[in-house]
């Protein structure tokens, strides 16, 4: 039996479901569509109290994730994935994030931007991701400048993220996100990065004059490439 891809999701569940779908879609380039050729995937969708806007809850979130660690070890996964950008901040406190099989979404995105020759990227993400410079620090090491929204714009972005988690499809918020993205383009962004897994579910990519990169799409491609290359080696 192949070693599985493990998805740690639920933050929120709509985004990790989309990530699961993307893994299936991107696996098709490696097989003819027979049922036994799809990747083996184990998906944990965890209901965790909101730590994205309240950093005081991050330790409790880390404890919640660590409860899965023994189960994950028993699965002997080929890849462990975390379908939430902000949750990557928990890295030093979460066991599975320190092991070789963990695939970082942040690093996967940074490699993609570097490969594309991007020098200035406009970042739409949760206020915590932006405040902690989760992407900015990693991209900066690769010579990529991160252009971020104002505090008011970040607040609007958070409203959009919360709307997706709540299962709402608010067109007005989608339009506001487009306005924020275009202001980042005015500030010199060559491309827009949707650096929160909820944002690809609400953002209209045709609303900007530059390419829009989806963190979920990039992450899924990186994980699937690793999975099939390993299983064919």
C-alpha cells in the first residue's frame, strides 16, 4: 500500500475540502483515471477555536493539533499537509511540523514565486499572517518584496475570511477585496498572492490586471508532485 498524504484541515473546513479536491484534480496528470491510481489521502477536519484573530488561543490550538501526532505517526505518511497559512505559525509547538514528511505551504509558495521570477508581490492574507510577517520573512530571503494592505484593508480582508468560514458568499466583500488588490498593484505589485486558504473561495481573479496566485493551488501541485515522484522512484 502507498504511504498516504495526510491533510490537517478544518481551519476552516471549506478551504481544506477545496484543497482535497485540488489534490485529486492535480493527480490526474500522473495517471489514466483508474480508481487505484488516485492518491491515498487521509483527511482530518478539526474544529478548532479561532486562533487566527486571537493569538492568545494559539497554545490551545497547538495542543489540539499535537493530539493527532501519535495517530499521524502510525499512518507512516509520505506527506503531511496543513491546509491553513496562519497555522504554520504553530510550527515550533507542533510535533508533525518538525518532521521530514511535513510539507510547508509557505515554502511551497515561496519556491513558486522565485521560480516565476517575481520581485514584488501583493499579499492578501489574515491580519495575523501579515502582522507576524509569516510570508514576508520567507519571501525576503529569496529577494522578493512583499507589499501588504493597510490596517483598515486587513480588517476588510478578515471580514471576507470570516464570511467564507461562516458559509456566506458576500459579493460586496469580493468587490472590496478586488479594490484592495488593485491598490497593491498601484503600489508596485507584479502579482497578487492569496495567502489565506479562504480567499480563493471568494476572490474574483478576473478583477485585477496582474496574475493572481492561489496558495491552495500552488500547495496542492507541490504535494502531488512529491507524492507521485516518490511512489515512482
